[in-house]
C-alpha cells in the first residue's frame, strides 16, 4: 500500500505525463515530413519538381496571357517522398513539419497549395522573364567583383549571355599592332 501511495503522490505533484495534444501543442520531430510547400520568391518555374514528383502532385501552368505561371501542389496526392525538395535547383521546394493532414472526404480537393508568379521585364531588352532569386545570384557571382549580381539577376538569359560575351571579348588588334591581352572574367571560375 505504501508503494501505491508513493506513486500516487509523485504523480499528483508532477502532473500529467502524457502528451497534451489535442488540447495543447505537442512535440514534432525536426525532420518529420508533413506537407510539401513552395517558396514563391525562389521558384523559377523550371518544372524539375513536377518531373521528379512520383505521385504527380505538382502542376505548373502558364497564365493565359503569358505573363507568368501558376504552381499547384495537391496535398491529397503528395506521397511525401521529398524528391521535389531534393531536385529543386533553387531550394524553393521544401517539406514542412506540419503533420495536421486529417480531413473529411469532401475537402480533399481544397487541400492544395497554389501560387501565381508573375514575370518581370528584362532590365535590358524588356522581354518578360523570371529573375534569378537574389540569394542564388549573390552566391553565383560572389567571387567576381566585375559582375553586379542585382543587375545580372534581372537580365534574361539572352542578355546575360551578351553581357558575359562583352566581358570576355578579346580585343582584336588593328593590322600591324601587337595583340592586347585581356583577362577573362566569365561567371564561372577558370583554371590557370
């Protein structure tokens, strides 16, 4: 009897030892796969996530006026394999720890995440395009001081190619002149 009373008093003093859910917050493991999410600031609309999705839960569609695209993730179809996160080149796709996925059958078509992303005009030619995410541009062009990451990220691929060619153009000498040397300053490091 004394052992029972000892356990009873200890439990009364310490309080309940069970998880407080659903009346309170509960512990969620850090690496739990809850639901797929996309960061619209980082998404380039390249479609790699759509092609790598085993369940076919991701759809990327152009807007009718070609001014951007819409990315849709059907949470009801997602199998939480995280291949979209693994293959996303910009890190826009991730798997959250939000595990609250219980829903009634009538709400299954409402369980989606959808973002409409508008294109911006190229800083040089004005063609509509999706700029490179700022963090990615700073990482890509950090080692070369000649390249302005903010300007370069707002150029379309064709204008970026032209700017890169201008930086790397070899100056042709006039007839009878000695050739001038110019250092190559492309976006990719070169080996000496």
